[in-house]
C-alpha cells in the first residue's frame, strides 16, 4: 500500500516545492500601478469573465487601467473590482484602442470578429474560445506544459506587435496537467480519456439550470430544459457538442487535436469519450496511458509530486481520491487512482483519475497565467 507516504497530500496542499494560490513564484504582486498594462476583459458578465476578475485580483495582476466589455445588453452594468466600481462598456472595435492585453471569453464568433481587430491595434489577445486553437500561426498554451510556444510574443515596447494566444479547451488543460509530466519521462504513445464534465463548461446559464432542475425534481416538478434538450439533474449524458461523421463529438476531437498540437506530436494516438454529468464547476477525467518506455506507479507518483500546479490525492487505505467538489475553486489539478494497467505485462501502462476546476485552471486561471508570462 502507498497511503502512508502520501498522507500529507490528502488535504489540498501543494508539495513544498510549490506555492499556494496568490503566493506562487510566478505571481506578480503589483495590482494597480501606472506602468502596468491596460487590460480589457471581454465577456465580463459571463461565468469565465467573472472568474477572470477574481483571478486577476487574487494574483494581484498589474494593470494601469481596466476595461470591462460585454454585449450591448449588459452595457451600463456596475461591477466592483478591487474597491472601485466599473461600468461595463459595449464591445465595439474602438474598445481596443490603447489596450495591451485583452482576455476574451465571449464565444468563438466574437473572437473571430474582434480578436484580429484588437491585434491590429497592438493588443495581445488571450482567447478562451475554440476560434484560433488549431490555427498553425497561433500558439496553444498551457504555461506549465508548453510555455515555449509563446516565447516569441511580448507586449508593445518589447516585441512591439499584437498577437493572439489561444487557451486550450478545459478538458484538454485538466488532462494534460496530469499527464504531461509522465509523458516527458516515458513518452505517451496512446491515451484513452473518459471525461465527466460539469455544467460550468456550458456557461453560467447551464449552472443556473442545473440548480433549478435539482430543486424542481426534488419537489416532484417537471424540470425546466432550456439549455439542454434533456433533464440534467441526477443524470449523465453524452456531451452536448455537435456529433461529427466519424461518430465522435466536437469536444472529443478537441482533446485529440489539441493534445497533438500542444505536445507538438502528430504521432500520439488519442481517443476520448466526453460525458456531461450533474456537477457544478469541476471536471473529472479517467485516463489510461500507454508509454514507449517503462514507467511504474511509484516513479509516476514521484514525478507528479514535483509537477507545478499538480497535487496528489491517492490514499488507498482511506479510499480517498480527487473529486470534482474537492477541487472546486482550487487552482491546482488533482491526480489520484494512480495504478499500473494490469492488462499489460510490460510496465508500459498506467491508469489515472484527474480532477480540475473547469472555470479556473480550465479557463480563467490558465489565461491569466499566459498574460503573466507577457510581463
């Protein structure tokens, strides 16, 4: 049994080499300052937009001014941020005049329309949609995994030009945070992923509908189904993204394609099954790995203990492993159920269970970390 050696990881505490949120060595503790960049948050009234503000504040991200941008419908709303009230402005092309960093989470259509406009005006766009992820000229970045992909990009006055940096899909980020350290050691040749994805991935309205449906079903009422075509509360169903001719849905193919791009490896074999489950804001992912080189579970634990942004929760004696609830509102991705794949006899297979907060590391935190790398 391996529980004793890993008891100190049962609470959500990083290994000593890491630091907790807001105190990580990569965090810039400056906040409002005259020489900071001008920051725009696009889609600020959405779930990820609101999380952008929380993460920017908690990490004391430096800024000289802040623009909160959303649709005409949301323009005029008042939003507090670090002791000051800001008025949400309507998102128009002129919104990006003088902006250094624009954090986008307003959907692929808005990103495609206004992302290039912001770039033309000299801004660095960190885009949370799928609009540019597979563009060969746009880096797709998880800072702990492939920071080198954006090494050629800097703020105005450094490299001098605007650019787009894409945030990977939430399920890809959470998966690769747990898998990449092992990939670097033994090289993954095949990965099978099953995801259990929360309501937050479909936006704030889906989270509200899940809460409403839960109450309705418990009260014996017919559930309100506006966001999804079927009952979500107390249910599990195939991810609601579009199905493709090959039988996979778009969410599953994002995991396949994005993994290959982030790892810069078109040879790795990836297959995924993505499900929507009735949890609020954190995803769970079952991952089976096949390696080119042998890797035993003890070595895997040692590698993951040292991995930035990762914690191990893997107590077999207590049957205590990562849960979506346990990682909600946390920055770190949790890994557990680390075990040898018994269908193989060559120590070249492992099974993992990975959980991460979809809104934080799966979206807003990753984007802000990208922005920090520009400073």
